[in-house]
C-alpha cells in the first residue's frame, strides 16, 4: 500500500514536521490513481490535494487544511472531517458523499454532481459555483450563500422555486447568455457541460439565497434588475422579473402560513 510520505518525498516536496504530530507540505500533492488509503492527521498542504480516482481512499483525517483546492472525484469518500479547511474549490463529483460538515464555508466552487447526498448544511457558504446536478437534494437551505452560479435539477426541488425554459429565439443574437450556451468544453473550463439548454430553450430559475431572491441563467447570476443590463432581449428581462415576483409571492404566503 502506498505511503503518503513516500509519495511526497518522491515528488521532491518540502515536508516540515511540527510538534504534536503536525505536518506541513509545501506544494501540490497529486495522488491520482494511487492505492493510497490513509493520510496523516493534522496535515497542512500549501497547495492543492488531488486524489482523483483513489479507489482505496474512503476517509480523510482530522486536522486537514488545504490552502488551495481539494479534488476527490471518483473516490469512495462519504463525508468530510468536521474541522476541514479548504481555501478554494472542493470537487466531489461521483463520490459516495452522504453529508457535509455543519457551517461549511468553501472559498471557491463546490461540485457535488453525481453523489447521493440528500441534505445541505443550514449555513453553507460557497464563494464560486455550486453544482447539485444528479444528487438526492430536494430542499435548499434558508440561511445560505452562493456567490457564483447554482446548477441543479429544478424538477426535483420542493423548496420555493420559480423556473421556466426561456426560448432561445427570445434572446438577441449577441446576447452574452446566448453565447454561453454554445461554448465548447475546451472554451469553458469553469462550468462546461453543466449549462441547461435543449431545443426548447434556456433553463432559468429564481431562488432565495444570500438573503435575497436571485435569478440564475447559466453562468449569469443577478437580481431581476441586474438582468436589465446584460444585453438580453426585453422578453428575457421580463421573464426574470416575473420569476422574482412569483417566488416572492410564494415566500410571503409561506411566512403568513407559519404565523
């Protein structure tokens, strides 16, 4: 079985031991495809941890801190340590993830596509995009914040949500939203393959997030008024305002029903 310290030594990375068993590794640690099964406790990586397709890695250690990104795609990971710290992205697609730590704050993107997770932490905070495609999530938190795009299967969501498919014909030819839906994977490495578009049109939805109603269309995130300045057609602008009004009415009705 592969030993973690053997791997980082072969990479020529600097490893600094501290009292209490703490280890600091300077640089990116790439374990992709290896048979490594465990990592040392109290580990800090001044870089990224890439464990793509590590079939034996089913758990992460306590005290794990990663300054850049964590890539666990296609591993048998089911949860993350309660005290984990990650500075940028967390990539968990196609893992066996069942839960996330309470009060999780992610500096960059959080990608959960293809996992069996069914619930999100109440105060989840994501600095980049959040991908919930092909998960068991049906309820969205009330006290959460996402700064980037939100990708989800709208038909599955039972939380208050307003959505439609806006016909592509309603967008002006030079609309930035329309252009996004024809970017190839090579052109768009951030959210390639995740934009919801078919022959019927562009999937657009409004949800409550960051203490307000926001409208999501591909990579574009804005208030209803924000879409008035994105160069899209009047029909699309009207649709964004319509979704916000619809969701606002649903939220108000829910609040009144709880009184």
